[in-house]
C-alpha cells in the first residue's frame, strides 16, 4: 500500500508490487483552500478541519487515478 498516487506508487500498483494506493488530488486540495479562504473573507463560518476527497486506487481503476502532481500544460 502507498499513498498519494505518486507515479512510483501507480507503477508499482500496475506491475503487482502493491495491491492498492490511496490518492488525493493537489487540485482538490487547492480548490478547497480557495473556497474556504473566500468564505472566511466573507465572514462565513467554515469548519476548523477541512477534509479533501480521498480515492482508493486499485489495479482495476489505476488508469483513472488523479495525478498527484500533474505536469504543466502550458
């Protein structure tokens, strides 16, 4: 088992060295941070703890796992 869906972790998953990984997306974390920041600037209440979505990635869905650090697309 590994975490964060890194390239190395996904490669190990696909070749059978790992059974699963847990992946979160930097984009999801960033979106949640911006959403909560805007809410705070508007004097809205936000929770003290914010949880980002986590996905269980197995060999069967490894091809659709979110990239941990997507390459720049410029």
